[in-house]
C-alpha cells in the first residue's frame, strides 16, 4: 500500500474543513525548486526527504500580488518517517494511504486536485514519468542551475540516436 504525507492547515483555504492536503509552501529568494520542496516538508512535518521528480507544474497569471504564479508538484522520497508537525501552521500531519487521500470529496470535485491525484496514481502504477533535476551551469554566467527534464530522454550525444 502506497502512503503519502498529508497535513491539515491552521489557516488558509482549507482551515477547518477536515481536508488533508500535501505540504505546500513558497520558494525563498534564490532557492531552487527541489530545495524548497524538501525544506517545506521538513518545516511543516519534521520529515527529512529528497527530491525524486517534479511530476507536473501549473502556471497562472494575475495571481498573488497581481503577479504570475508557478506551482510545482514534487515527488519526494522520505529519509525519515517520524512526524513532528509545525504548530504555527499545521493542525495535524500523518501518513495516509494514497487511495484515502484521493477519495476525499474535495479532491474528487476540484479539477486541479483531481488532475494531480491522477498523475500521482499513474506514477505509483509506473505509467508516468516526471521531470528529474539535472545540475548544470548556465553558459553565459557560469551560475549553477538545474535543468528539469524527463529522464526517459536519451542522453545528448548518445550512440543510440
């Protein structure tokens, strides 16, 4: 049985609804997506994890502060399992069977959450591959960066083209 780490928030849209959701958060200035996902899970639940893949992303415009907004759905592998919830933001945190998470009425009726649930289900069943983080350097500034790509792509310059 596949389990996912879920939380109930003290504030925000889902406060008081009984809705279990995945841990979420925002990037700090200059922070990489994969580092932010790991940090937010650690802050909210106390669980140490590492990035496996970015499963999907969503872009919206005129969002917070009238700016564009990018949301990334990340799959993490837990490195610890003991939960130490963050009291300031989180009412409860637990490991939950994925099927129980996906069966929540709000997940079933909310278009975006339903898509995310379907992607997660396909990933669990081995029918979906997301985007892996590949460390690289930008050519114009020599700054370290990450390229997120589907790991099913052949390596550039490989002989099997």
